[in-house]
């Protein structure tokens, strides 16, 4: 992951793992960081074979699916909140934003 | 109910169905990533240890309308991420054929429940082989439907563009009859729609086909293609059993021919890049605010990161991180874009093969079920075990795994792959092999 996108250095260091973990909002213990660095290097090295794949057009036979914009029954507020660890006045209660 | 000696179930329950219907009197085990209203649905994760969905998945509604009784929620690799059911936060499931061995995964609990006779039928989900792999390892039948045949409403998502819910049973006809019940359009899953507005077929294929009727054992006149790339990678004993199965099919009037799918050499890489990328986005919802354990203290970001550190196991973290990396600025073109090219290439290769064959046949798994604890330490080796199943998900195609016999006393599955919405063809071919090896 230390490499430039053209792939001059493909070693994966602890800092790279910590950076991606921060982007993904997952705390990691130090031993997890070290283990993942080794594993990611091996896995990304294997993924590098994708470089040999020719550009291919996807022949997507897709159509948009629309439905009428009508009011219909949905989850009740109480049901939607039923699994939340904390709620207040009919809202989810989360941690402070900053 | 049994005493669950193979640890197939995470929750035992009894949700009875309608009095009449095609599945009246039948018991069904449901994978624990399929929502059951008011019944704990964990996805095999500590993150959802106490989660009770406020609604039923469409497939669960259809089971109960068809008369089936849901007898429990089955163990699975955490969020479907694994091929052995060992990444479950609640401990592994044993293979009823040999309790020292893994049942396969990620729908290992579902296959084990059927193999042990603890349920007549089961539902799994298949993102890269998670129905076919455990069916093969436990010596039962599993179907991965064409993308869009079965509603995913209520399936807790791992990789939306790849996954389908599929049936598991001890016979081809049993699995096909369960597919008849769960297949069909659902207005709550737009990808089940088939009424291509621009001149496509009017009917959803499930509404005009009886899959159970296709399990008639008669594949006389079929041409079965054998992709060399997906046979060569299997171990010698697996290949011997597979080839004996092909011999038995030829005795029943099936013609076999070799075909080549050069793109599949890149299928495992493409599959994992796409699945991990989708997972990194899907699993962002697990923040400890709407469900799960709150990550106490700190601001929004610190609290989320703490909740996710505590709630996810190592394989899930690995995939979220690698997926985040593959989608990040500077690497998106190198990994994600190339994986999408490979996906299109795999589809083209299959289309070309089906121009001259009815179905394709491969060993479902390149190996027999490993012993528990044997394969967990090396994630890449586990990914390579999916070589024969992931191309099918990349190409959105239907496939079935059916017992082909044994190698070293352990079950070997034969996989039949069909053209898009060609479920009847793979069911027919599998029922012919089932009749031939009995």
C-alpha cells in the first residue's frame, strides 16, 4: 500500500493498515495491525494479476424499475427504534458529533 | 427437535406455517442472515448478538405461506465471510459426515442441519459459493439461483451484486420444490423484476416453470461442457470421483465435451475485490447506534470505530479494510475497475460456452472438507478454495451442487452451471447424476 498507483513499491506497512482502518472507522489492536500488514501484502500481491485483464465492455441489459410514488405502510417508529441501544423522543441517540 | 449435536443452530424456534400448501408438514432451517420478525438474527456476528428484526424476509413469508415450519436459525461464517463456518462469533459447526471436519460455509449450519436430519430443508445464501460449498462438503444438494430469481428483501447484505438466497435439501427434487416456493418477483426487491420494459419477456421465469418437475432424472441428449480450467485445480481423488460421475452421465445418454474459460484464471481475484468493496460499504451501517452495542465514549468517529473493533471478528475486519483500500483514491482504477472488467469477461466466456452446450459441469470444491482449525490461519488459501464457485456469481448464473460420490470416504459435489434463468436445465442434469450414482 506504500506504492504509488503505478506500483513501484508493494510493501504494506503498519502505517498503511492504520490509515485504511481509520478510513473504515475500525479500531485495531497493535497485534492486529502487524498481522494484517503481512496478510494484506500477500493478498494484494495476488490481486495484482488483475492487471492482465483486458478492458471489457459489460453488456448490461438493464432497465430502470419504477413504482408509483404512493404512501404505503412502513415500519412504525417504535419498531424502527426497537434495536437501538439508546433513543430519545422517538429519535436514535448517537454520540456527540465532535 | 434434535439435541443439535453438530451445533448447526444458533437459535431454535418454531414458526409454524399455513395449514395447507406445497410445504405443509415440512421443517425448514433458515440461515441466520435472513430476517425473521422477532427472532434473533445474528449473521454469526457479535455485532448483532441481540438483534431482532422488526420484519420477515420475503422468503420467510413465502415459506410460511407454503405451509412450512421454520425450526431454527443456522450458524454461518460471520456475515457470510468464510467457507468453513469457523469465522462465526458463536463457534464452529461440525460436519455430520465427519464431526472432526468443517461443514463448509458460509451456510454451514444450514447444510449440516439437513445432512443431520434436524430439518427437512434449509435456506442459505450464496455470494461466492456459500450454498454450494457446504452442500458439497455435507453430501447434500444446494442451488444458487440466477441473480434476480429470488427476492433478497430481508437478507442482511454482504455483497448485493453477487448474492442470492438458495435452497438446500437431501434430494434434487426437494431443493427444486423449495426453489419453486421462494422464487418469483417481489416489489420490495427491484432486481427480481423481469418485465424488461423494452420487449423482454412478460413473465418472471419462476411464474412459468415448475422446478420440481425438472428433477425427472432424464438428461438424455444433453450436451455437458467440462471447463478444463476448473477441473485441473482439483485434487486427484476429487477429479477421479468427478470423472466417474461424468462416465455415469454418458451411460444415460449425455454427451460431454471439453470447453475453455480462460477468464476464470482471474475470477477469484475479481470476486474478492468486488465482494470486499461492496462489504466495506454495506457494513458501514453497523455503527452501534441503530443496532448493536454502542461504542462508549468519545465523539462520533471514535465511538463508531470502538463499536466496530469490538463487534467484528478478524475476517470481517480484513475484508472491510481491503475493500476500503480497493475503493480508495489512487487504487480504484487498479483494483475495482479491473475487477469489473474481469467480471464482464467471465460473463462473455460463459455465454460463448453455452452457445454449444446445455450446462457446464465442474467439481463443486477442489478439495474434500478440511479438518477444523486446519485452514483458518491463511486467508489467501481459503479464498483459493472458492475457485470453482465464484465465477458463477460474477456471471449472475444459476448453479447446483449435487453429490457425485466420495473420495477418501468424504463427500464430493458435482456442480452444474446453466445459462441465465436456466434453473430447469441444471436441476435436470443434477437429477440425472443423482439417479446414476445411487
